């Protein structure tokens, strides 16, 4: 049952995606004009070139935030069942937090947390 249901689900997902694209292509009347081709941001017409370089620090800061945000996603279920699992759960979460803390120290040492 496992392989067949996975295969059926995969084909159903592909058919659903392709079907939606085909229905939109046949039923929606599209038009091409100059105004549709312009970039849109907050209702204000863009000025200048769209190829601006941004400091990589913003990207690193966002990645570090994401890592610690995902850490909390893993810690909540642990906190719910910690009494039932026992001391092994405490050891595992301490190892997990230690690894993340080492990563935090590395990022701090490399200057990834300095905001311009």
C-alpha cells in the first residue's frame, strides 16, 4: 500500500498543478502592455536601475535569526513531553543547545551580528 499510495499521491499532485495552469491559460484573457511590464513596489513608480547590490550582512543576520527561530520550533515539543521522556531528553536538548551556541559564538566572532 505504501508505494502505490505514494505514486498515486504524486500523480495527483502533478495533475492538480498542471490542471490549474491549463485552466488559467485557457480561461483567463491575458493582455500585454507597457504598464504591466514595469516593476511595481508599494504603488510608487520605480526609479533607477533594479540591480542594486545589498550588503551580505543583511542576509547573514536573517539566516541567524531563522536558525534560532527554528530552534524554538524544536524546543516547544520537547518542553511538552520532557517529564515523560526523562533525563535522556535533557541530555539531548543540552547537546542541541550547545551546538547552536557554538554556532552563535562562531557567527559573533566572524562579525556576522554587527549591524553596519
